[in-house]
């Protein structure tokens, strides 16, 4: 069966001397893998369209197993990402996180649009740490393990100073904080930001200005939470962490 869909390349691996196995997230069919025959050859018509992050219209021969890429028409190469090692690292983390937390052939046009917009914003220079946090929260929500960030997990209190408890799965108010001595006390600004990131419509994201200390706390909270509740271990995250230390 020959199918056509708009898609973004989220993973590639070499196969033999000249072929690639390409995983794409499609708008109409969700995540799927396919063989791109001859794509490693520089003169191949599939060479450019099978590059990581490429956004294109793909024509795919789909069978019972691995599909086959027949042709592709590039829409966006996200050059700004590919020319910047930091943007590349953030984008690689985002697509690997999506890859690890989604199943094959489960269509979600909304998730495709979210991925496309995330890479577009990253390409255009929107704050990469905030984009990463929004992306992480989205994947946690889709995985069914998102934290409680608009009220106390235990008593439901919505006002006051909150701490974040990995063990309890979200906010603890001062009255309930005793249940987790290791809970991280949050500034009101960080607590508000976590709540905003959970609920935000990415298409409505405006100018972002967040203190570096707040972003570090955000990263610590979400990284630890993802490690605890998803069990995914990402190669791209280790590389990103190393780059951030260098920066």
C-alpha cells in the first residue's frame, strides 16, 4: 500500500553500505519506520530528505513490516538547528524523548503539530530551556504520569508556598511538606512557571524571559521526575547535560 503523509524524521540508523532505516513521526499515521534504500549515497534523491529533523512530504510503501521510502519533498530542513550544536542537542533530546514515549502507528495529528512547532521555535531562537520543559511536560501528560502542579497532592490546597515532591508526584503545601523531607522548596515564580508549562498552548507562547536560576530548578525537577516515572534513559540527554556544563 502506497501512502503519503507530512512527517518529521526523528531517528536514523545506517543499514549496510548504502541504506538507512529512517523513523518518522507522521501527521496522519503516527510513528513509523521505513527503509531508505541508497540514502547514504550523496547523489541519492533520498539523501537530504532522510536527514534527522527534516520536515517533508513522504511517499511510503507500507507493508506488514518495515515500510520503504519511495520519495520525499522537503518542506523545512531546520537549518538554524543543524548549524548550532546547542540547538542540535536540544532537538535531538526532544525527538528521542518523543520516540521513546510513543508507540508505532498511533496517529496523533495534534502531537505532530506540537513537534513541528517545537522545532520551529527552536530553529527561530526561542528560549531552548523553556521549550525543552514544555516538551517534557507534554510527553509526561501523554504518558499518563504527569505531576500535580496546580495544587497540593495531598490536601488540594491551591494557595501558599509549595515544594515539589518526586515521591508524592507533585506539589506539597507547607502543611503537608512533612510527608517528604526531601521535597524541593520552590519560589512562587518557579511554582507558577511549572503550572504555566503544564497548561500552555504552545502556539500562544510569546516572548519568554526566565531567570537562569529558575531554569536550573525547572530542569532539576523535570529531569528527576522523568527518570523516576518513565524509566527512559536517553543518550541525547547525557550529551545535552555535558554541553550545558561546558556552556
